[in-house]
């Protein structure tokens, strides 16, 4: 995983302050491959929150994370698991990603 320990801790802290204990977070994409260079931080969140709450929590999560690690490209995919809506990226993120929370 190509993140510094302090970045992982910041991601976990920001997530825990914005989302509930039943919600989960994965890092996926190029940052989980040690052979690659650069790349944005791709995060996948599973939440039980309703859509509007999840939108606001996602925004607050990214802002809090920027305060901790500096502004950089962070992509956040949110899966509202209490709905029937499903995208293939959800499966890819879980299968190829690293769970952080």
C-alpha cells in the first residue's frame, strides 16, 4: 500500500469522525499496488446512511481529510447498502482493495 502510516491514520480518523461504527472503508486503485507510482487516493465507503446524509458525511470526510494530509486528489465512492442500487465498482473496490475500517 502506497500511503504513509500518518496518511492511513488520518483517513481512519476522518472516517470515524464522519461515519458510523457499522460503516466500512476500503482503499482501492493504484495506491494498493506498490509497483505503481503517483495516483489519486481512491476510497470506497459502505454505509447504512440515507442518501442525503451520506452526501454530507462524504463531503465532511474529504474536507476533514484535506485538513489532515493536505489537498490532493481523493475520489470517494459511496455505496448505500440499504438500497438496491449497485455498481460494478463496488465489487472491484472490495475484491482488490484493502479494508481500512
